C-alpha cells in the first residue's frame, strides 16, 4: 500500500523531496565522521604508525574547517526548511483546474466520520475522493486531541476538541491509501484507521449516488452509536450492518446541515426539529437547530454545552 516513500499526491511528493535534501545535507557532516573515526582509531592505536608529535597542539585551518562546515550546513538547513515549511502550509489552498471538494472530518474514540456537506452524505471507515481535484478538509474532534494523517498524500495535522483545523490535499493517482490517527488517545488508538480511495470523477459520482440510495439516515439513534467508544467495525455491528467487509464501511444519507459546526462548538442538537428522512426529488435538507442547554449535563448525542465562539487552530 502506498505510503510516505511512495507518494500519491503533490504534497507528499514535495515532502519526500525535502526529506532527501535534508538527508543529503546532513550526510556532508556525518559521512566524514563515520569514515574517519575507525581510521583514527587504527592509525593512533598503541604501536601504530602515526608520527609522534609531542609539541603539536593546534591547527588553525583544521579548527576553522571543523566548525565552519557544521555551521554552514545548519544555516542552509534553517533557511531551506523555513521556506519549504511555509510553502507547504496545510492551510494554503492547492491550485487546480477544478473547484476544491469540501470534506468535514470529526474524530471520535476510535473512528473518523467524513461528512460531504455539499453532497449531503457521510461515511465511516472509508474516505472517497476524486483524483486531480483539490480537497479542502475541515477537521475537529468530538473527544480528545487526535492527529489526522494519510501518509501517501502527506501533511499530518492535529485535530482538537472545539476547534477547527484545516488541511488541503490532492491525489494525483487512483488507488487505495491507508489513513490513521497518529496521536495516542486510548486503548483503541491502534484501530482508528480508514481507507482512502482516490477514484476518477465518474466513480466518485457513482459513490455519491450509491451512498444517497443505500445510506441510512444520520439521526439521533445513529449518532448515539457513533459517539460511543469503539472503532467503525463496532459501530457497524451496533447499527446492524454486515461487518464481513474488510473495511467495515458505513454510509449515511441524508446528513443534517451544520452538524459539523454544532459538534465543534459543543452545542446540543435538537433532533426533534431535524428531518433526516430520505429527501424527495427537489427537496432541500433541514438544518440542525441549536437550543440553549437546560443544565450542564451531556450525553452521547448532545456534546457538552458551551457558548464558545468558533475558533480556528493554527497548524
């Protein structure tokens, strides 16, 4: 499966190139040390063939070389890494001929929920994206700090509770890429993985249509199951779905408008005012309505109430 050393997107490709540039520069210092250390030990061993110079105490040129080379390498690396870090800012949109696809990501213990707000669908266990189209991710956590990473596409980024981080990626080739959480967040941390499928535009349209037809409504009962601790396979079993699929993919349709921001803000969800029945042709979806909390308690379906304003975390 493609990973960091086999990039499938321009961000990961640039990161791999930077990795090898840094290694090459560091080797300018490291290789002479590796070669000269055993030679010095051999030459200056007891009964060795080195010339005995009891009055030799310093070589100015040797001292200059020994200090100048590492200082120069560090200076070059500092400037290079600084510039490339800003060029690969995850908040910077990726230019492309096609408009970016917006995907909202919510991290749970221990699974990811992918919401496609413009398409009115969501998935768990599998992220499907079109090839050669920029992807604009908005990410938050419904629980604790997590770290979102698709090695084949690049740019690991933290995902925090009641905050939004942003990430821009693009897949250059079709394929299946593993995604994971890189931040330890409990005993199920190692199971918080998903498959990213990069497909052509026709296949992506088919995925959206199939999800709309086969997905189950993301209503209050489904959300309670999502919010419980467990991976996407546990959630699939609780929803009564077939878990023989190796990826245990869960599809939701329709999805309430504004769900991502309600989760991020920690506001309660008034499911009684939310219609998530399958939409009729030409119908519009109903937005989630926020209501003030009656008390300070929380439930799996109602994240902790807060009047926090929308915040964005810096990368």
